């Protein structure tokens, strides 16, 4: 198949492309290599991929409508895995326009490309943050999610609504994946697993939100990749009911993709302490705006669709991440 992976220099995009490389596909990746976090890490991910003969990289901004339409016209993709976005909850408080550009205009450009070139299946990234103020756990895709608490979450929910519209109007099969706190090798420097590991190894304090009273459904990158790759072959069909928010008469599907077992933040920090052999100096602080105290994915629907359950627990996942971190940064 000819595949487009957007956000290929990103954490999840790199891992998905690496997994698909060497399997007989023709893989094209795009990314605008923005400086939201260390660009050198994005270049290093690309260098890691460029070794693969069947992977090509094009520097392109999703929000460049003409560039995106020319890309789709020139390449004639079969399927699209859309992972590029402006990520991060806290950054959206100060930089809202970056989210409108990449996540709304950019997502629209992807949908338009898919519509105009009869793409077989668009798989795109949503986020657990859409659950916002939901109190019912575990979070399920049939729960109503009408109370986002960050602009980032609102754009991700908007992505699902926009995808549904295109599925309905143009019979474009779309699948949204709500990712739950992904961590692992080549991870994101703006996220807690990376920041905590870095601080512990450098003997610096870590900022622990909500005085440590947080839970996250941490999901190891390999489990995410397995879910993305399997779901690519599960193309939604038309004709289901519309009685629940995650079903539709249009060829539209929505899944949680998480570990399915929330971990207390302090337990996660202890796992990093064991893996690094360093003690954490915790600087406890209150709840941060836009943040949620708990995430927990109901993953039954993804299991039913793909037969896959996440395999990697926190102890093993953290150890693998710390090993990668030490090698990559020569610490
Ligand atoms: N990592 C997680 O825990 C997590 C959780 C929930 C949702 N997500 C979503 O999963 C997707 C991948 O996340 P990630 O963790 O790999 O993030 P990431 O920031 O590492 O990767 C995103 C990539 O997209 C690129 N990008 C951003 N705006 C772009 C634009 N306008 N044009 C072209 N490229 C652009 C960035 O340069 C980056 O390389 C995102 O949609 C994110 O919102 C991630």
C-alpha cells in the first residue's frame, strides 16, 4: 500500500513509520519540524527512519492548503495515518492559535485530501483529553464528552466531529483513536515521563501536580503502535445505528487506545526512581489549569476490533525508556 504518515518526525509518527517500514509499503511522511520542543530530537527520529529504503520524508505544514492538495494529487495514497498536531495541554493556554492552525485548518486539509482522492481509510489521532471533566470511569467512547477543559481538547473533539461529517457526506471511512498518555523510547520532552527522568538523572527537583494525587493510564509506545497498525486494516462500514456517540450510519469509528489500568503518579515516579537508581526531589504543587486528575481507558472496543490488548506494564516500560534515554543522551 501507499501510505501517508503525518507527523512522522514526532514521537508516535516515528514509531508507527518504523514499524511499517520494510513491510512492502511505500511510505511517505510529512512534518513541519516546528520548535515546540527540541528540533534535534525530531531530526534524530528522521535520521533513524531515513535508513529505511521505503520511507520518504517531505517537510510540509498541514496548514498549507495548496501544498497539502498538491501532495495528495501527486502521491495518490491508499490510506492515511494522521498523527501531526499541535500537542500539549499547557501550551494551549498561551498559544491558542497554534492549535487552530495545525489541529483545525490542518485536519481540514487532511480530510479534503482524503475526500478528493478516495482514500480507503483515514486513521487519525484524537486524545483522552476530550473526556475533560468526565467523572465516570473507565472512560468509554460512548460517554458524552461535551465539557473539554483546554483548547487542545476542544480541537481534538472538533477533529472527531469534522471526521464524522466527511464520513457522512463523502463516504470517507475514518477512525479516530483517543490516545492515553503515551511514553517510551524517543518520547516527548514536554511530557512528565521524559521530564521526570531527565530531572532525576540531573539531580534536579520535579514538579508534581495536584500534590501527587493524580492517576494516568500510561500506555507504552509499542502497544500504541500495535493498535494503530491493526486498526488500519479495520475499515469502518456504513450502516450502524446513531444511538450512541461512538456509532454512526456513516463509515466512522472511534476507539480509546490506552493501557486500561490507571497508575498513581507517585507509583510512576517510584518506577523511574528504581530504573534510574536516583531519588526524586518532589516539588509538590496544586492542580494546573487544563489538567485532569485521572484518566482511565475502557479498551474493550479496541480489543473486540483488533484482538489486541496492551502487553507492557509500567515497570518494564519505564525501564526500557530510561535505558533509551541513557543511550541517546550518553548519560
Ligand atoms: N503522546 C501522547 O501521549 C498523546 C496523547 C494524546 C493524543 N496524542 C496525539 O497523538 C498525535 C501524535 O502525538 P505525539 O506524541 O507523537 O506528538 P509530537 O509532537 O511528538 O508529534 C507531532 C508531530 O507533528 C508535527 N506537526 C505539528 N504541527 C504540524 C503542522 N502544522 N504541519 C506538519 N507537522 C506538524 C510536529 O512537528 C511533530 O513532529 C498528536 O495528534 C497528539 O495530539 C498524543
